[in-house]
C-alpha cells in the first residue's frame, strides 16, 4: 500500500500508479508491473534489450 499522507508527498506532488520490477540476465529479462494496491498488471519474459524492456512497460 502507498502511504498517501500529505507529509510524505513526493516531489512534484504525484504518486506513482504502477511499479516495475525487472530481473535481467544476458539473454532475457523478466518484467513485472504492479499497481499501488499490489495487484499484478503485467508479468512477461522478454529479450534483455533496452527497446524490448521499454516497449513492454509503456
């Protein structure tokens, strides 16, 4: 859960709606995206190339 206490408001005043975790090796990367409640939004195994990683989380 995200602490939405105004005292802990991030710079710019916006909270992140999604969080991305990446576990990368030389050939593949596992990408996981969850929302601020911890619900799984995306889980994917992709090529460990920067363009593939960016495309998977856009």
